[in-house]
C-alpha cells in the first residue's frame, strides 16, 4: 500500500490538479483496500480548511460494509470555498497528503458599471441584468450576481429576424462560470452580433435545457 489510513490501505490515487480557482471542484480519486472491518469516515482538507467529511463514495458506501481485501475506487470532487485566499495548500485525507494545489485568484468587480442602456431584469433570483452596451458588431451585457449557485449556466444571445425567428445565436459560459460568481459582484460578458435585429438574452442549464425565468418569460427582449 501507499499508506495506511486507519484500518484502510491506500493502494493508489490520482492526485488533484495543480491549480484551481475559488469555487471550482477539486477532483481526485482514491483506491482503497480494506485491511480490517471498521467504521472510518474520511475528512478532506485543503490546508486547514475542511472541504468534506463522511463515508467514501459520496457517502454511499461506509467502510464497515466493505469485505476484507475488497478494493474500492473512491472519487471525490469537493468544491473549493469561493472566499479561499490565493496560495499553495496541501490536500490531505485523514491527515495523509495526496498533493499540493495552488489556489489562483479570480478577478472580481464590486463597483457597478455604467452601461449605455440601463435595465433591471432579474433571472431566476440569481442574476440581474443591470444594462448593456451595443454597437453594430457586439453587445456587452452587464450582470450582477444576486445569489451564489453551484450550476454553470450558459448565456444565450439571440438576434431575431423580421419573422421573429432566430437569425443568429451565441451561447457561452464565459471565462468565469456562474458557479464561481460571488453574491454582489458584477460580471460583464461580450457577445458578437453577426446579424442585425432585435436581441433577446437569457440563461439555461446545459444538462437539462431549463431556462431561468424572468418577468418576460424564459428570455428578455432588449431595446435596440
């Protein structure tokens, strides 16, 4: 074994990535072999910060249920706190080090921008569109995070034709996914406009297609 952790033999592991941003998951995999029956919860720490504590396999397979000699592949992806200070930290499982991780800073803006076209459109109680700037080739949308979410929502920007159908479309999660946003910060996202016409914008979850609701429905129409 690589290490003995209580009654468990750690026979191998895939370490966490070398760098991570506050708010991102920290994936790693542990390979265990039961040396003796016992109840051994696992505590994962990043430096002195506890990321998770509980039974292996996302809390679904307590070690007391393991058979002697059984090999268990145990995958983890705890989320780094959004307020974690930048720096280098050790990652430990019940005190055993499985790697070192550098937490890099995320640039944040808490001063409201001054858009050419102010708005106040709320999307699902999570994001507020406070305004936008538009020219012939791009539109910049200025957002405020009203609450924190673990979902990486996708922004969509539709340019509508004269028939009301989508003539051009842009979908993006941006450089900083919404799961990393903190309450109160402002994020500006720029989308290309490859056609002329009215613009509607909104957010959806990629895995389900579910859109965040606004007072206008599942999208917001923006004045030219």
